[in-house]
C-alpha cells in the first residue's frame, strides 16, 4: 500500500485579520506546514475601533494575541514581519532585508489601508481608523481638543478646538460622528469647569447625495435624521478640496476646525502592486471565482484585497468582516481538500485527483451601522429597520464575532456601564499631550471659579 508523501507542502498566509485567521483555522487539521505572517502580533476587531477612538473601550478589549488564537494549531508557525513583495514566478515572499521564503501555496489576506485619493499629505492632518495605533491617536486628539479648549482664552480658537469634522459618510464616519457628539453632550459636561462641552460642533461631510450609500435610501435618510437630532451637522454633496492645520476647504468655503478625521476611502495593501496582475482602482486583485489569481491557482486572495462578484447575485462582495471570514474559510478549506488529495497518491505513485474548486459564493447575512445610543440601522434580507431593535441586534452580533470569551465579557460589561452611567472610562491621553492654546485663559468663566493659567 502506498503511504503519504513525506514532505508536507508549505502554505504561507499573509495577514492575521479576519480572513487570514479563518484560513489558518480551516487548515488546522491538514498536513500542511503553515506560516502566518503579520506585521503585528495581535488581531484587531476593526468594527469596534471607533469605540477605542472615542474612549468607550480599551485597546485590549478588542484585540487578542495571534499566537493565543492559534495556539491549538500545531502545524502553524507565526512570524512577526512585513513582506515587501511577492515573486509569483519564483513562488517566494520577499522581505526588505533580502530574505525570501518559498511557498507551495499562498493565501494573501493583507487587508487595506486609507486612501486619500492622491492627497497623501493629508494623512497627518486627517488620520483614519484602521489600526489600534490609529484609534489611540484619534482618542488622543479628541481628548486634547477638550483640554485645550478648557484653557483657551480666545473665543475663536476655542470654537475651532471644539469643532470636529469627519470626512466620509460610510459606517465608520457615521459611527464616529455620533460617538463624539455623545461624549461631548453626555459623558464629560461635568468634568470641565470653564467650557460647555455640549456646544461641541460635529460636522459630517459626505461627497455623495446621501449617507451610508451601501444601505437602502430609506435607512440612509433615517441615519441622517437621527444624527441631526443628536446635534450632528450633516453635509451632503460636500467635497473637501484642501486640509490645513487650521481647517478644511469645501469648495470655496473655509471651515475653521482643528480636528479632522478621515473615513472616506480605502486602498488595498501595497503588496498587491508587486504581483503584476490586474487590479481595480483601489488596488484590489481582480480574482477568479475561486479567489485565485489569474494564471496562478496556487495563490488565493481573501478579504479587503479581493475584488470579486458573487456568482449567484453578480454583486460585488463587500469589504466587511463577514465577507472576509467567509473568503478565508473558503480558501483554507479549498487548499485542505487539495492537500489531502496530494498526500495520498494512487497505487502507481501518481497524485490523487485534485478536487474541483467550486466558485466562492458570499452569504450576505445583513448589514448594520450604529448611530448612537439606542440608534442604529440594519438590513437583513428583505427587512429594513432601525432604532432600538437594530441597535440591540448590532450589539449582540458584534459581541458574538469577537474572538475570545474575555473580549466578549469586557465589551459587554463596558457597554452595560456606559448604558447606565454614560461612562467612557478609557479616557487616556497617550503619546504627546501638548495643548494647543493661542491665548491662555486668565479670566473666570461662568462655569467655574477664577483661575489663572500661566503661559506655556
């Protein structure tokens, strides 16, 4: 009887996000030697990053060590590194120091980053929200804005410090705008003596004619209505033409604002540009129906870097966590079946028949976005609804998708406290904490006692 081949093939997975982890778990019982490469040692639950940015959660609440997640995958090794390119002809992943690692199969799930549409100089002025580092930077800027306003003697400068502009009316922009307004109106008014934080101005700018363009128009209208009732200023058909340290320009209008956050666009990882294959305008790989790269069945793409249409609906697969998980699971299972066939040759020594890959079909389980306290919108099949029920469902589903029981418990406990006490206890300013003050306050205000603030 012919036994299995002695040398198991090497499968490299690039990316420890939703797609990469799902692929690794699907390959857990295969004979492959799996190498998962990521530039960070932790997996982040990106849908809740905005809650870290707005001090509702701590970074550890939504992040987990990749090694801990895959500790039972005895065939998986983890490398903390950032590849610089992929050589498809040589079947190698290359690194900046000249090292190259060969693979038999590759699952590319490197994710996406911010796109400033040719204005990369805006990145430092208007940070986006994709990583823990991004979230803590936004949190730093949000909290420092209130600290600076507290000691600002210039009315004009104080108004600019208490003005926040969010560029992009997708789920991230909507969630961020609602959360900042809730902080200012509900969580911190009693914590400051010389300013009225309820006067904080939050401006949400969207270049299209409605918010949440991936949702039905009735839910877009509801989201806009709910935000405006909270006090958010929503501007549609508003295209930002310039960003400076003192404000932004919308056409011919200049808006004096010190705090600008970017939620307007994404682009795929730069690794896709090293493949030499067709890409869409966002840098995503135009993949085959089985997620493989054209001409290279040994390379599969998953998650935010894959541009593919589900064959049952002919609709693009969205860049959301459920889609990434489904693509990663599909890629891992497809390779597991093929590796099983290769491991057991026929009696004449030839490889067993390779199973045919079925097209990847995305199972759309619904789309949701939260707006604020007890406010959300949801689409599940033919059902369109909003309000408290959508918000409750949004919360339950997000808790269920968190990686570990510890994460689920911490997030749920924090949300319960926030519901009853309007608390945002993760209000830590990390990194540089220098206030930006034009004229220090040296006169008392209505909200406090006389106080003198020395010049910096």
